[in-house]
C-alpha cells in the first residue's frame, strides 16, 4: 500500500475528466441542435456546411431578386399593353381617314387625335419607372455606337453578333420635308444591299423620318437614326445615275448625303480594316450590353440580362405618320401594321422573360429544399441518438465521480497499520 502517489485516484480522475468533457460536448449538441458545434468536431464537415449555408441564404436573396425582376416586367408589359391599345386606336383612325367620303377638314381633326395619341406614347415611354428608374426609354436596351456623331444606333435585334461593322457606298438622301428618301415617285426602292459580306446579304428594309432599318438573314436587324435636322430643300440625284446633274449646294455647304456599304461586314478584333475609298465609312460597334442585369443566383456570373426595348415612335416607325390626307392615311395603315408588330414583339420578349423567371424561382426553391436537406444531414444532430449518448455519459460521469471518491479513501486504510 502506498500513500505518496495515489495512482487509482489519478486513473479515476482522468476517466472523470474525459467523461465530463464528452458530456459537455453532448450537452452543446443537444442544446444547439447541431452535430458540429466547433471546428474540432468535424473540420471538413464544418467548412462544407458553412459553404452550403452561405449558398442557401444567397439563393433566398436571388429568389427575391427574381421576384423583383418579374415586378419590373409586369410594369413594363402593363405600359406596353396601354401603348398597344393606343396603336389600335391610331390604326382605326387611319382606316377612317382612308375613306374618301371625308373632307380635308375631317381628316385634319382625325390627325389632331393621332398627334395627341403619339404624344401620349412618348409620355408613357419617358415616365414609366420602377424604383425611380425609367424602364421604357431605352435605358435597359442593348447599346451600340458609331464613329459619326450625326448617326445614332437606336436598336438592334438579339441576332446581331457583338462586334464592329463597316458600312460603305450606300447613298441615303433627304426629301423636301427632311425625311429619308429611299424610293422614287413610283415607290421603287432607290437602293438595296446586294453584296454578300461575312454575314450574308443585307438591305434597307424600312425608313421612317430620320430612322432607317438595315436587315439581314436570320433575324439580323440594326436601326440607325440620322440626327441631322437640316432640310436640303431639293432632291439629290438617284444613286447609280451617272447622268444626273449634281444640285448646287447652298453656301456654306451642308452635308445631306451619308455614304454606306452594299455589304455588311463584321470586322473581327483586333484587326480593323480602314476605309479603302475616299467616301467615309460608317463604323457601327455593337457592344451587346445595356440590358438590366438581374442576379438570380448565389454565385458570380449567375445573372439574367433583361432587355427592355426602347418604346419610341421612331422604333415603331410612326414618328411621321400623317393621316390628314388620303395618301397619308393609306401609308399610315402600312406603318401601323409594323408598329403593332414591334410592340407585340416587345411584349412577347417580356412574356418570355417572365416565364423564364418563374421557372428560375421554381428551380431556386427546389435547390433550396435539396441543399437544406444536405446541410441538415451534415450539421443537424440526431436528437434521439444524442440523448442516448448523453444518458450514457451522465451515468459514466456519476460512476467516475463515485470511483474517484473511493480511490481518495484508499490511502486512509494505511492508518490501521500505524495503530
């Protein structure tokens, strides 16, 4: 028997220390409901769980973002629906004005209503907002630029590849009213694109006021606005007519002719072919950005770009519609059909975005469910199993405590030998 070092008490104390620590850990898990309460419990599991938790919270915010995007679309579509109604009314007025039973005064009154309705379309475009941001004035339409301050890219279709385009050798002139002159008196086109560039053939498909539309294969379309407002006061010679006598330009000379190309060519970066002729080229840079970027995922790059078409009279091709004459009314009927197609296409895009966003929200909800289940399997404690372990440890701690007390009593037996 020894009294200097009580080895039995040391062993019992160590067992009590280990059991008490395990009991404390079990108590943490039971009180928190988590299987992993600190890094020492499961380092890799903790890291994985925290990443999943960040994803779950990020997806919740992304779901709200997608819901906000649907709200934007609903507001835009509601405004476009009203414009749709206005266009139908203008079309009715054009049909009415086409009736030759009407007098010029009758048509003038009809034109007054048409003008008022056009102003209302412009007002809707300039005042429709979401969260203080205008959404129909082109702020969230795709952007494009040119090397000529007098020429503006108003819009282009989704099928136009991003890049820089060179346009040369096409003559566009103005009539006495300052409108683009692309047809002769018989309605025959003065010029169409006939060349075959890198994207195939392209041609002038429409002109309204100072906006022309260039179309190509497979939905390719670019609208350009000639921002000069001067009235030439005369007709320029028709393109391709070598016998035409050039008009006498006023002094000082003013520019009334834009020369662009008979083929639309995409110039791949970084090489840009310089103009080969003395006639200046128009360089159109299609950058492909400007749409409203909605963050619909928890990670970088998980965005949906929502393009909201610019709602303008120029884009719809009705800026210079005038039904005050019988001829103007007939021309207006043709333009109204294209305008209705434009607004229908814009609303179709909005509907497609909304359907996509609704599917996105459903997918995010399902992802949240599955990821939450995976996170639970890693982090959540099995309460029944942990309670069983806790009860066992509680008994072991009580037993260890009792045994430590017994071990501390053993050296006192030596006193009997000393009596």
